C-alpha cells in the first residue's frame, strides 16, 4: 500500500532536513534502502518512490553498485524555481522570518489574458485572491490567484482563504494542481506595485505569470506573482537527459 500524499510529503521533508543539517549532514551517501526504510517506518517500495522524486529533483543521485549519493551543491540552493515551494517555506529557506501582511478576496471577471490562459470566455466570473508575504517584515512576494467562481463547491471561511492556494483549491474546489507553466520576466514596478512593495516606481521586480494544470491537462487557475529584488537567490536545476 502506498503512503498517503501527506505522509510522503512529510517523509520527504524529513529526509531533506536530515541531509541538510541533521543526521546525514556530514555524509556522502544515504544508508542502504533496507536500513533507511526501517528507520523511517515505511516499506522499501514506499521509500523508493520518495527517493525517485528526490533523484528527479537533483537532491540525490542513485547509482547501481554505488548507492544513493547526496548532492550537497544542490541542497545548498536557496530557492529552486524548478520546484514548487510554498511562499512561507521559500522565505524560510532564504534565512528570513516569513509573515503575511494581508490576504484579500474580491469578485471580478476574466480579462482577455486570463480567458486565453484558462480557455474560458472573457467576462467569466472569477475570484481574485491577493496576498502579500513579508520577509523579516519587508514586503517580499505579492501574488494574485485567479480562480473561476464556478469551481467553488461551497462557501469558504477566512481561515481557508489564508491557506496556501493549493490547499484552498483542494479543500474548497476539489481541485489539484499537477504541473504549471510559468512565464518569467523582469518588470518595472507600476504605481500599484510600488505601493505594495513600498519602493519607488520603476524598481525592478521579478514577475512569474503561472498557469496550473490538473493531471488531465485542464487549466486549474492562474497565478500572477511578483518578487522583491535582493531577498531571494533563484536557482534552476537542469539535468542532462
């Protein structure tokens, strides 16, 4: 029997923590699968699934006859742009204390860009969730998530609204994001973003315009994210296939 997604996520996080600054912080390799699975309290099949995901993401390299090598140069990367990480975790990984300045929800309609991204008519009723995350009290990430109102299966609570968007979608809409395609570019802060980030107009920001899809390839939601300069070191890992 496979572990529940939350269990796998917890064990994966446990292994990453052990490799970064825990039990395996000074090791070149992880223990044998039989030893590791027993220590973690899971089957070897379950462990292999978790190790396979860590291998795909470059944190480890598995070689037959050699073992599971820990890639410390990858573990040391602060923010991986090729891996979906919650904003709070991303800020923690940067060595700063995360916070949430505000989370706001507003009704709206799909503009031409959102309609094109989601494959829906212009003017479709939308829910816009805006949030500003801080790092050591400084505005760090501003995000606007756009979800079709028809996707909401029930009214949501204020507590649910403050959840990470992926939890909100799962709990309120019954939707799961499988992958996303993101357009990255540098932008100059317009008057609105300058006010949000408390910087002069024209200050450079990193923009990520993201469309998330479910496992069947259907668009789930649009996320428009902006990152303050000087807080994160964004890294992309590219493996030779």
